[in-house]
């Protein structure tokens, strides 16, 4: 097998052990004589997988029983609407932090449904960053405070979460399971699976159960968190194969030592890349140093032409997906939990050689 390091922002690299196990079990899952993909979502074989997925998430993030763990569909983009549909009541205001492109999308959906107050706006700041908890202008009695814990495109990440009266609603699509969380500050956490949890098609939602009870009566069943809580995410057919892969990924996270061990590894991996950027005369980090993401390392070269050449030359050496998001350009190295340390070595080596030839 040729060695390709996929720096793409998502779907992203999965642990190789997980892919190999899925391959081995693909056509005969656990002696059932059929694939888990072909098994009923009501079968004992699938139910075991489903229960383990949620138990593993609960244990890895130390989530108390007062929260439900849900496997939904529609991606984080659907949560941009589902969260305010359920949690933003008539006459209430929700506070949102505007930290970049993903926050902006969440805000646009919430505005269709209710009153939104922007508690902090650093969207246009360069270097890119997210707000500091101390900068927030919160509404008294706000329904919730929305944050995008890691802005995948700009490469800026919340390092500490605000301590406020209102529950935090967090889009953790690009850094879920990468570190421990002060779970009691959150009312809702949501994340598409395709970066740190498994394949696309599954959306994880972790919701404080009492908050789900107040959804408006006219909200259709599929759009209500309460429906999915009551049915244990089996109200309709869930994305069973994706949840099976997510279960394997959560086992892998445990085997690595859990989220604290991954956090340390993520600091180390991203640190090596940021050190390479800071030591060079050619590369310039896109995010403010104190907000630098451990998951998406973004940087620029002096010209767009040179950035294009960098991404193209890197790809020919098996370092794929380094081109920054089309809306901002630059270079982005997405290095989620499963991205191997050897891939960092390979990129640092490439950066040095490229600077030697083009600096
Ligand atoms: N939020 C963030 C922070 C993301 O990175 C992404 C996807 N890259 C999304 C939301 C949208 O996710 P989905 O494609 O699962 O709807």
C-alpha cells in the first residue's frame, strides 16, 4: 500500500486499525453470517453496537446521565437549524459568537427562527481568532450561548469555554473527542462524525435532557430532540454502518488512553507544525498564536502562486489535501486524532525542502 497522508478537512483519515477491522468483519459480522450493514437496526447484533457507541462516548467524555447521547443525520449543518428550533423559544434571544465561516452559517439559520444577539464578533480579525470568554456581551436571560469550538476553515480554536449562567450550545464538528470537556457548562454539543468520530452520515448530539422538553408543540417529530431521546436514536433507521464505525473509533480512542492522552498527542503534533512555521521565513501562521487550532493548522506563503505550488508539489509526494478552504485560500493541514505523527514528520520535512528551493 502506498503511503498517502490525507490532510483534508473532512472526511478525514480514520485509524488504520479501524479500517482493517471493518474490512475483516465486512461480510460476516461477529459470526452472524451477514454484514452489520445488512442487519436490522432492531437486531440484537446491531443493538449491541448501538449501545456500545453511546456508552463509549459517555465514558470517554465523562457525560452524566442527565445528558442524552444521540446519533442523528443531516450533519452539523442540520443542527444549525435543529438547535434553535428546539431551544430558542418565542420571545427569547439566543447569543451567538461570530468567529468565522461556520459560526456565520449557524447564525444565519438561527436568525430565520428567532432573535439572535451577537455576543462577540471577531470574524474579520487577522490573524484569525475566536473570542475570549472575557469579551462576551451576554444577554440577560439568553436561551443559550452558541460557540463554534474549532473554526475548521480559519484554524482558530476556543481554548477555554465561558462560564456563564446560560447553557452553551457548541458546534464541535472539528474537535470533538480531541480533549476533555467541562460538560456541565454545555446544554448541547453537536458534531458531524467525519473528522474525529467516523464516516460522514452520522451526527453526534449530546444534550442536557431537561432542555429538550421545552420544544414547541408544532415541531414535527423528526425535528425534536425529545423524539430521539425517547427512542434512543432508533425512532427511524439510523445510519447503522456509520455508527458501527464510530463504535470502532471510540474503542480506538480508549486504547490510545482516552481524550487526555489524545489531547497531549494533539498538542505535540500541532506543536511540531507550528514550530516549523515559526522557524521559517517563508510561512506565516494564519491564526493568532493563543488561538491556534490543534486540529487545523493554517498558514500562508507570500503569494497565491507559491501556495498553489506548495499544495501541488506536496500532493506529488503523497501529502494530499493541503490546499486551504476555497473561501480563504492559503494552506491548511488538518491533523485530527487519527492523523499519524509520521505524517507530521513528512510535512515538516517537505516544508523545509520547499523553503530551501523556493524561499
Ligand atoms: N461546523 C464545522 C465547524 C465544520 O467544520 C463543518 C464541516 N466542515 C460543519 C459545521 C458542517 O458539517 P456538515 O457537513 O456535517 O453539515
